[in-house]
């Protein structure tokens, strides 16, 4: 496939781009259903050599992840679902060794590297907090802290995703 690259000094550049499917993609019974160009997601991030996307109106609790080192292939066996309780995903952020999943009324951390049955298998842990994240613009990492604005309009900081307390930074 030949595509036109951005021009330099007003001259168009042509580059060759090719894609070679991996062995698992060829054997995937749902091949073609989870392709990157099919996604209309709001949040995207890269973590541990995978692309994570979330924020679909049709599946507001799902997080899709690409195959490792293969950003065009999203295996049907790899999505992760947060509890479908009406609370939709509002933010994704990598913090430490986890992917923090912000929702309006709750927060989760995704740990692990694979969906296979090993010691590094994905597991979803609810972060002990009474509030979630307003939106993806209200969640950021500064030095070694995760700062976020909760749905109660207070600013919080978290030192690690396994901590049980959040320090209120807002002064009333």
C-alpha cells in the first residue's frame, strides 16, 4: 500500500506502508470485528506496548486493547469490562504499573500483561474512593502523584493506586 506522507517544503512524499498479520490474527475466529479503524472512541493511551481505547457510546464500560506490539489488531479476546452499572468511563491514564480507569462515580486500576492464565494475567481492582473523575482533562500526573478532580468538585491526589485514602487538596 502506498500512501502520501506529509509534504516537506511543498513537495509531496510517497512512502510505502505495509501490514503483516500475526499468527494469532490469522487464527482469530472474530477477525475483522475489532479493527482499529472501526473504533469511535474518546480515550486512547499506550501502556506496556499496547494501545488501550475506551469511551464508546455503545459500550461505555469496555476497554479494548491491541495485541502486543501490533497496534492495528484488537483481538476479540482482549477487551476488559468495568462493572456495567450505568457509570461510564470518563478517563484513562497510566500511573505506575497500572492503567487507571476513571468513571464518574468510581475508579479502577488494571494490572497485568496478558489475558492468558498466568501470574501476569489482567486483573481489575476497584480503587477505594468515594468519587470518580469528572472527565479526561481533569486527571494528570505531577511528579509522583496522580491528581484528579472528583465529581464532587474537589481536587484529590493519590500517591499509589493501592492506597485507601485520597488527600483533599481543595480549601473551602
